[in-house]
């Protein structure tokens, strides 16, 4: 097993790595909308938060030599299902024609007051 910490992505805020690779799959930890420079949640509501989350996911993918088209499965955690249409639209732009398996779960809360978190499993 290889543990991965991605340069350019926000530092982990707990005792975990950005990702772990084992047997040809990489399991990426959930990314929240932390600005990697300030380590604070970005301003601008659910749209800005979702864009930052996917930017952070992209940095983890780049660290392992992957792109969004290598993602096999995602899980989206959101604190308000009313935000789903906005999250879904930005998510669709990020993945383009690639449509990995996905689950979306409404949760009571996320770290640091985030409104969205996304994790993924990558075929890499």
C-alpha cells in the first residue's frame, strides 16, 4: 500500500492521507472546500465551495497521475439537499462525458462548517 499526500491540495486536517493506493485502486479521502493557501473554507456559498472541492480533488488526482476520467466511484456529502442541483451541475462540468458511479448523501454536518465534501475511488 502507498499513502499519498498531494502537493497543492490543502493539508489534511486530521490523521489521514489524501489518498491510499492498493492493488491498482486509489481511495481518495474526502475533500472539503479549503483554500490550500489560507486553510479556510472559501467564501461564496455552495457554488464556490463545490468548485473548490473539485479543484482539490483534481490536485489529488494529478498527484497520482490521474484525471477525472480515471474516477470509478464518487460519494458526495452535502448538508442540504436543496443544494443538490447546484452541486450536480458543477460536478457534471468537472467530469464532462465521464459518468462515474456515485452516491449522494445528506448529512447533519461536515468538518469546519463545510456544506459539501466529495471522496472518490480511482482506477490508478
